[in-house]
C-alpha cells in the first residue's frame, strides 16, 4: 500500500469508527451507484463499514442531477453551527469559486472534535465538467496549512512523488501498471518525498 493510500485508509477507518454520521460533499467517496456521478469499486470497503456500523451517510451536491440526499452549496452549507460529526470533501475545492469561504464553512458546521477528510490537486490536469462545474484552483502544502489554520489538527499527506506525478499528467497515467512502475522509480531515484506532487490528502479535526 502506497503512503497516501495508507494515510487515507487509516484516517477514514478512524473517522468511521468514532463518528455516527457523515456528509460526503460532492459524493467524492464514490461509493454509491445511485447517488453521485462516478463509482469507485476500490472504495466499497467504506460502504461496507457505513452499513455495518449504521452510520448516517448522506451526499450533498449543488445540483440535483446526480441524485444527492441534500442539495446545497459548500459556500453556505445548510447546517447549523457545530452540528456535524464528520465531513468528506474529496476533489471538490478546486471546483468552487472561493475555497477559503468553503473551508470556513467546513469548520463552522463541524462539531467540536468533528473530523474532515479532504483531497485537493496540485500538479494535475484541467478537469472541468461543462455545464456543471469549472476548474479554478490548485493547492500547495503551505496554502492548505493557511486555509485550515483554525482546525486543532491538520495532517497533510502528499499524493505521488515527482515521477509518478509526471506520468499522471500524461495519457499514460490512466494505466495502473505504469503508475505502479512510476512509484517504484520514485523510490529508486529518491523522488517519492518531493514538493512536485499530484495533490494532497488532508485530515482535519476541529
């Protein structure tokens, strides 16, 4: 398991173990075929944990097209202050008009000791969806620390090394075997711990 995969798995396991409700903004966990625009079979362990533990899982999206449980805007989340136990915000903040307002909203709605899992891109290709959302932002580690400074815990995990990031930017990046070979090359050439990364997972506690 790659370092960023381990980071995501371990933090999500903790979140699912400790919290009884979860808002998935944008449906980025991709665990429902009925709700959300994409499905990721590798994340089905999350769906299994949610079902086994009886977690109240809801998807929030700004448009009704994908069948979310809640239609709402991350710039003005439809929840009371300190009301949510956990939130996921995976590959969302690059698509919003003002990610700083969005990050403040995440902090506002989370209860004390509430948890949030975030993913944002850094060196990644343009991926707007015409008619649904634009692609406005990329994030550095320093920018993330600034944006989430109000949280009591901010853990930032880079995704991919320099070589893996370069491969991911090309059409070859869609092939899993080549992505794995790039990971081995990052280890061999000591490029795994680099500032040139695809993106970041961020685990937050209020």
